[in-house]
C-alpha cells in the first residue's frame, strides 16, 4: 500500500470515529494548507453524505485579505457549513498584533476566542489539522486528546492510546481535541495537496510581493494597517509562506516555487523547519506547550 | 473527474493536480528500554545523521544543550531534540511517547520514542501498539534491567515480531566485544521465548558509532549499522487469509435520505453484489453500491475506507461486524485474553468494566484471573490480583455474545480497551487469545412460574435493601429491627449478614480486595435468586468499594433496590467495637480491616443516609420501612 493512501485511510477512519462517538463535533478551519487538506478529507470521508459537522474559523481580523476570500470560496465549493467567530470584546479593546505583545494577542484573539466559540456552540469535540512533526510538544500529542473544563492540556497525564481504539469518555465540562493529520509530515501534506488537486491560498506560492525586512525576517506589507518604521521602504521580492498565521506575525521566505509541484521539490532540498517563520513560537523553549496548556490549538 | 474536483474547478478555475511518485508506507519503529539507556539520545542522533534536523532546530539545540544538557561544554545533547515537554527537559527524562519522522533515500521512518520509567509504562505500550519493529536499548555499562525484559515482553504481547537489541554506551566499556557478546547472549534467550526475531548491534548513540556508519571504534563488529539494518528489514504482515472483516463505524444519510454504512476494511475484500453476514446478529444482506475514498468503486481491499448501501435494509449499525458468508469470526460471550493493566487499583476477578473492541462497546466482567506473564521467563505465574504495568492472562464475560477474532489473526477485530466506568479512564489494553465456549452452551431456561406469580401468591413485592457502612456503624442492628417490623406486618423476608454468609457459602474467601469482590458478587447473586422467589432481602455488608456497590446495583437492576448508607463517625464505630475487631486490627492481629488499613469509599449518592450517631436503630428502621412502602 502507498504511503499517502495509508495516511488518508487513517484520517478518514479518525473523522468517522469522531462523528460517531461525540455529540456535537466541529472542525476548526484556519485556511492554511493543513486545514484545507483536512476539510478535503472530511468531504471524502462522508461522501456521498455531507460531513456531519460545521467548519469553524477563529478570525483574528488580522488574516491576510487573500485568506478570507479563499476561505469563503473553499467552504462553499465543498458545501460545508462555515461559522466564523471573532473575539469582539478583544477587538473592541483594541488588542492587535502591533500594540499588544505577541503572547497577549495570541491568547486573546486566538485562545480566548476559540474557548468562547466552543462554549457558545456547545461543541464537545474540535477537530484540528495539527501535525506531530510541526513542533516538539505537538510530537507528544495524542490523536484523541482530552481537554479539561478550562480547555487546558495536561501533557503529563494523557490517556494511553492503543491501536485505533478511542476512549471518548468526557467528564463534566471536558472536551476532546482530535488531530487526524497527526502522523502526516509537511511534505506529506504538500504531496497530498498536489495529488488531490486541493486549492491553496495563493500566498503559499512564490510571487513578487512588497516586503520589509525586520530582524532578519521578511514581512509582507499586506494593507495600509501595517505601521512602517521611519526609513522603511517596501521592496519587491519573490516570496512565499510556509506557514500562514496573522500577517504581521508570519514571515515569508524567499522562494521561486510558484506551483505546488515546485513546493514539493523545494521541500526535498530544505534545511529549515516550517514554523521558523512563526514569530510567536520562539518565545521560551517550550512556548508551544505553555500555549497549549492554556487552550491554544 | 471526481465531484469534489469538479467543485474546485468551478470555484477556483482548473486546479493543479500533479502525479506523485508512490512510496511505500513509513516503517514504524519503537524505541524502548530502561531509564537512561539513551533512547532520546539515539533518536536525536539518527535524526541528525540523516539530515532531518533543520538548521533552525539545530541552532535551538545548541542553545538548549548549554542550558539543560549534561555533557561537556560545546557537546550537543541530542535527547533535547525529542524531549519536548518542559518537565521532561528540566528533569532530563522522557514522560510521554514522541513520534518523530525521518526519511532516507531508501525508506521513510516514524520513530516512537518512549519513556523508560516504570510509572510511564502505559505510554511506552501506547507507542508499541502503533509499531512494527522495536529497538530495545540496553546500557553496556549497567547491563540488562528488568525494564528491558518488560518492554520486550510488552512488544511481543502486542504482536511485534522484529526487534533490534541496541547495546548502547559501548564507549563506556572501552568498546569491549566480550561485554557486548555477554549482553547479547543473555537477551537472545529471552527473545526466543518471546518469539522475537532479534538482531543485536553494539552502538554509541552519543558518539555515533554503528548508528549510521559501521566500523570505527569497533572493527571487530562485522554486521550492519543500525540504520542499514532498519532500511532493509522486511515487515510484510503474515497473511492469515481471513475473509471480509468490516467493523461498521456508523450510518449516515445520503443526499436522497438513503442509509449509507461506513467503515474501513480490516481484512478481506468487498464488491457490489457481495452477500455479507452481520455479526453478532447473523442477519445477511447484499451490497448494492460501493464507494472508496475516490468515489464509486467495483472493488475494495484490505485497508480501504468504504461507504456502501444495501439492496434490502436490515438492522445494521455501529458496533456490528460485517464478514464474508463463508468465513465467520468467533461469536461468544466468554473469551480468554492478555491484558496489559494500567489501572491505579488492581485488576481483580469479579470486577466489571466497559469493553471497547473494534467499533463495539459492551459491559464486561473479569470472570477469572488465569495468571500473569513473568516478563523475564515468559512463564505464566498464578496470582490473585494484577498490579499496574503487569500483563494478565484472564477470562472475560459479556452479557450477550459479541464477535471478534484472535489478535494474532486480525489486530483490528482482536484488540480492545478496558475502561473504568466510574472515572472514564482507560485501565487496560487487551488482546483476544481465543473464545471460550463454556458460556455459549449455557442458555437461560425459560420457566413458567416467574417472580410476578410468586409475588402475587405472597401478596408482596420482592426487593433488596443494601446496608453499607463501617464495622460497628449499626448495619446489622438496624437490619434486624427492620426485619422484625416487616415480619410483624406479614412480609416474608431474609437477612443476609456478612458474618453469617462468611461462615457458610463464602467460607473459602478471606479479606483481600479480590476476595471481597468475589464475596459481594456471590451475595448479589444469592439476593437476586431470593428476590426472584418473591422475598424482601436485607443485606448487611461493609461493602467498602464504590465499584462493587455499582456492580451490585447493576446485577439487581430491574427490581426494587435501596442503598442505605449507615453513617457514623469512625471514632464512634471504633469505640462501639461490638466484635472487638478494631482493637485486634490496632494490635496488628487483623489485616485489611476497613477503616484501619483498608479504605472505605463513602457512597456518592445512596438512596438513604442513616446516621446512627444521632438516632436510635428503631427510628432509622422506620425510615427504611417508609421508603419500602412508598416505593415497593
């Protein structure tokens, strides 16, 4: 059996288990390549029926413009019910990636927003596209991962996960996170995207874009909201994103890979990791774990 | 073009779909062994040498090695590449299994790096259940540990057949061939008993000897390097030629409201027009339409996710196992299994759990413990209870027949979880050895005269009042008062008292946890028979464990049942001490005495709380009587 076929079967199996075992599932959709592959798998898993759960996008209001346009069109193409949640309270307080530090911004506009949306929707399980090869604390995550009533992760007390048998028991207030792409690598996702013809946000593909250089990182100037420092002049560089977050917090890489096939080839030769462009990850050695304990996805 | 592709094209214009070169699935490799044998260091070394450590992670590793690492200044501590949790880095240990991915030109790998500490054995076994090959590490300086054997036994129990004994830290024994041979030889015997096909390789994960390249400091070693060996290992599964096995995951409604059944094929094949049988019901049906992951198909084989409709609707849903008409799985309500036990409390015969096998869920009772696996000798030892991290061989019974296969024939239909129904925790991972037909030949005999008929004759309704509480709380005194009141009202009663039962029916039982469980199981069954005879049964037993009280409630479901918690402060009970037992227990002459060296778990939601420190027995008996009359 082929490598991608096995990963696909595993993801479909996990998606069906999730739909069968829980009362009210929801699939988180971040517009990124992993999310899109996951939504694509959901459409395949239940074909010819519709996936029995909605998509939920936590909108920080600081996504690249291209991402929002793509999100709506993609969900419509798959016939999926798309729900969008913004932490209005945070937005009204003016928590944005320029005035707040990255940790506060992430906590308020992503982690808190996610908790609000899950509680408002009464969702007992949230399906996400995280992969174990992304980061060290993710490598320790179960496929079915329990969260406390406060949405926190207790990495030192995870349920043993045998074979493909899930234990779906939830105590009062507890919820589950499910990661069907756990065993996929970045390269697997791109190879699958190519093989299946899954559309991706054009930001993943190299194009000449206006950028400024900050602390060695390439920041794309997406709209007039970005605050340029004195003397900073955007220059045109052929760049693309390996990982898409909020635009002031995601750095681009110089690349000539203008098609998905080019990206697959580029990855074969790469010497850096995918999350290197995520400016929030580097703060403290185990900063992803700390965020996940708080309820970050 | 598939309908999904068509939708993409309509939304985004023609999409780019390219061909991708097929690759064999990644080899899943477990890395296990005792604490400090160097598992995380080995994985870090493998990733580094194979070029799988990206530059930015390498830079972080160099910084982390200065901060947490234990080596010489400037030396890289490769364990920090995989020990991702803050607590792991601070304490320099691995707590949970980490999965790491790596590709060489020859093969893709998934390494499961597992913890060596005994208290994290569950996490090690979690990793083992996902792997095909095991690398068992041994420390050349310290030699083999009990944990090395335990991990080998768990691997073997979980069906791993290919193992590598990596004798690590050869730099610590001066790269001595004699030391290597000594360790390899003693492990070889254990591996043979455990049916592990095992190759021994001397390595130094810290310095890289024989990890990727062989030779170097050990010219006497002529075999392949660890990575060479892993790249060439052949893990084609043993084909048991099973017919179709398709555990049904669920039923979803199609666009026209039709019922669409879904699941992954665990064994065999499926095609439209096939006649299939449903276990355990025995119903049969013909497949109408079949979908694979890419739409309609005319055939699907092992490992394929499928969706299908049936020509004629039958009762079919989640938990059912579809199989080929000509090749049925076992169908029984009694089976023998190996169970790796992780519960905080012991595994005891008589306890009830939730069984999750394939997509099926059922209550299950451990009917007997046949022994535990001795991890060093592979022999079966007789035991009364199984402790955390031991491997039990036990018999299990379900209320109704279920369908399964021996684990060795089909892992998907032969593996199961045991879940504690009070806490929801996973407490055991089991593998079916075989069906036991004893149970299936015993069928309940339908009788003409039933409980209703006997109750009508007696002019009363059978019921059970279960008194629980500490010794000396006043259970038997209240039960006795209640029985006198019922008797004077012309009700036929029977009082089952802890001590009286132990003098007869249960005189073979002591006071260990296992014996207490069996004691109460028998009493519950006797009470059930007496209620069937139409009697009002009063049971007076300390019954200290919530789990057993739950078991009693379930065995007596469908009949009037009152749980009466006779509550009195411990000091009062000890002062009353009607049988002089507290005094004995304090002198150490009596062991496992509830309240002294064995716990009493207070009932969470009893039907009645009777406080004998506040009211006399007569008043409390009246309160039970009122409830019995109100809710006969």
